[in-house]
C-alpha cells in the first residue's frame, strides 16, 4: 500500500467520535483510516511519499465557511478581500471550502450572472461554492426594483442544475428585499428542485422607517441595534419559517443573533420540521452590543446587529442543543477608511464584520475550552453539518472516499487576534486583544498542503468550483 501522505499519531475528532488513528491520503482523497502505528509497520507494507506527525494535535475535517462576501460591490467600493486574500486568510484559519454569493442585475439571467461571478474566482486557493441571490428585477419604484419576475423564478431550476443549489433571499434592505408573495413563490420553486433557501430574516419595512425617524440619532452607532430590535428579527424569522412550512422548502435562517429568533427555529424542529435550519456567527457568540456603544462603534455595524449578553449566552446553548445547526462567519470585510464613512452617521457605515480566519479558533477557545461545546460539537458545527446542509457531498468528514480536506489543529498553539497576526486585507481586527489557545498548524485541501506550520504554502489558483446538489 503506497500512499501520497500519512498523518500519524493524531487524535482524530469527528462529529460523533474521538479516537487515535493514522490517516492515509491518496490522489486527494482519504484512502484509509489505520489503527495507530500500523502505518509505520514495515510488516504491513504501508508506505507513503510523506509522513506527517500529528502527535498532540487534533486531526479534523477541514472547516467549511458557508457564508462569506469576497470582492462584493457595495456603496463604499468592493469588500476588502478578493478571492486570493480571502481564501488565503480562510485557509490560514483552517477553512478548506467556503460558499460566496452571486448577485444579479435586472437585465441579465441568473445563469449569466453565475458565469460572470465564476469568472472572478480564478485566484481562489481553496474550493468554493456559490449561493444564487434571488432579488427583485422588475417594477422599479424610484429606480429600485420591487418585484421578482416570474421569469426569474422559472430560472431557479437551470441554476440548480448548474451546481448552484442554494438560494439567498433578503427580507430587508431596499433593492434586495423580496416581498412575502415573491419569497413564497421562490420557495415553492426551490422546494420543487429540492434546493435550499438561505434567508436574511429581518423586517426591512419597519427598519427603514425607524432609521429615518426623529428618534434615531445617527451619531450614536448603538442606534443601529435600537432600530433593529430583537422582536423585529423574531417576527421575520417567524414569517420565514411559516413560508418554509407551507411551501415545504428546505430553509436555513442566516445569522441568527437573538434568543427569540433562535427559539422559532428550535420550536419548528420540535414540531418535526426537519427541513428548517439555523445559522449563527462568531460575532454573536463572542461580542455584544456594547461594542456599538464604543467610540469606534461604527466598526461593529452588521445586520442583524450585535445583541446583549443574554442573547450571546443563549446562542451557545442553542448550538450545543442542536437548535442551531452551524456557525458561518458572514465575513464581509471593510477597511477602516471604508468604515469611516460612518463616523458621523452610522447609517453610512458599510454593514459587515470580518471573521473568515478566526472562526475555528474562536469556537475552540470560547466553545470547547470554556466547556460550552464538546470537541465533537465543534467539528459538527464548523464542518460536518455545513457540508450536509449545503450539499457538499464530498466534504466535511474524516471518512474513506471523502476529499482529503484535513486540519491538523494544535490545541496548545497560542494566537493573538491582532490585525498583524491575521491575513485578511483589512487593517483592523474585530477581535483585537483576544488570544486563542489552539490554532490550525497544517491545513490540507484535496491532499495538498495549503498551510504548513502556520505558513501559507498553497499553489496559486488551485481552488475549484464545487457543483452542489441534494
Ligand atoms: Zn451575508
């Protein structure tokens, strides 16, 4: 038995088990899981081009970040990470696959938009999928489209067949917000192809009125949270879950940050609705709305907003109990100069938080090490469930035949989350001052080392588009 790579003496952690084993990797796949030390046994005839010692480390399936925004056009220019810097930072943090988005213009088809977006992804160093955004394309009011055309909805099947099996819809943001009637029509079409809808659930109409109201002092970034109260998020999640239940569509509620909203998903599961899922993000697990009250509060503008401590505590409980399924980052990086557009008026600050590199480390530090998650929960939440929910059928597991996407995670390595220590193209860190004990040492993607001893060593442009299906 001759393999490309043997990973020896590590503690393999999967979503349901922890055991010592040696892993054999060949032709980009996991070829064998061997009893410890058998790979060094000459008698068994096991040999490899390279043997990598993982003593003292966890050997886990590569993390999957199913919600990032690289090179996305916004009112303040593009998000700061392109496909090279973004996927490099991701890899340094133990991510071996991610999912970004396709946004569409009213005068192009969804397939044309997909082709165009794929044309921007050449520099990706890890594999990636794309979510298709379904946004209004007709009946403009003041130049902003308000309705989703029947033609658009009819295109959903073509896009699914092209490997873009998940669809994003916004219930907030002028220009992106879909009305309930269109949301529901799209969900019926998504149910028909057995795709997945990912929903940004906030009541956008109420938010827009509050943001323009006299009680909203734009100098105070904390008003970002006050104009997006938890009951607003709760209402929209309830409406989205109702639409999912009635249409039968599989629905993932994106970036849940408050207990009331998470409970709606938990209750749906208790009622047996196993096609409804919930995502939260590191910012809701590690930060609170206190960050918005600081002088640099504009940096922490994201939607839904950061919440009080009680909601943060609830998010951890909801993850451990499986009421919430996964943690993605919603990485949406802006430089200080871009964020400074909101210095005097938080409504002008581009919304979004960085985090593509720090999720696995933060969940280990604040989840596993603080006793809120088991090691197996950690792997389930960061890797195995994201792969299952988003249709990455070759990823997310340490199992024979799966892609050899592996992280060798050193639980003793210390990492300061300063901008200097991180690799995103931004000049600040949302987690500055925090230290993680435990960090990815080596990252292997389809059998290739992309990070070795915490140093990037990926060959350029090696990432591939993952055609997903269910
Ligand atoms: Zn997002």
